[in-house]
C-alpha cells in the first residue's frame, strides 16, 4: 500500500483514539495516558501505539491495563473511521520522554 496513505490512516487512528479515550471512556487510568506515536503495518492489520502516562504506577501495570481495554477501543474506532479492516491494537509504554529527561539531567551535571 502507498506509504502516504498508510501515514494518513495512522494519523487518523491516533486522532480518533485520543478523542475516544477522552470523551467515551470513564476509566481514570485510560484518561491519564497520552498517545505519542503509532507504527502501522503496511497491510493495516496491526497498529503498535506508543503512550505515556502521568500516573505513578509501574509501566508494566499501566501497559497491561491499557491493552485490556484495546478490544473496546478497537470497537469504538470501527464506528468512526472508514476503513475496511480495523487494525489490531497493541499499546506500548513510550520511554523516550523519561530517557530524554535522564540524558538532560546527566548533561546538566556534567556542565556544573
């Protein structure tokens, strides 16, 4: 499939999922996450969605809880997005922000 089309669909999935999470869910854990990126397979069958959270819980627990809600989110996504097959959703905790903060702290310590 055309890369441009896959990128457009990936962008739409993130936009719609963010809206679904904040407007249609009542779970405080889901409302605490922020979607940061998506990797969508070329055949649109699988989507790996990266997220962060403001909660002070172990990332494994948050990831497990969000992935348990994935079938519900996929069903809601099917109602609002117009593609033939809705991809399977896999949520992965995004550690890039924590990593960047750690690197910044190290650089600041070196500069002192």
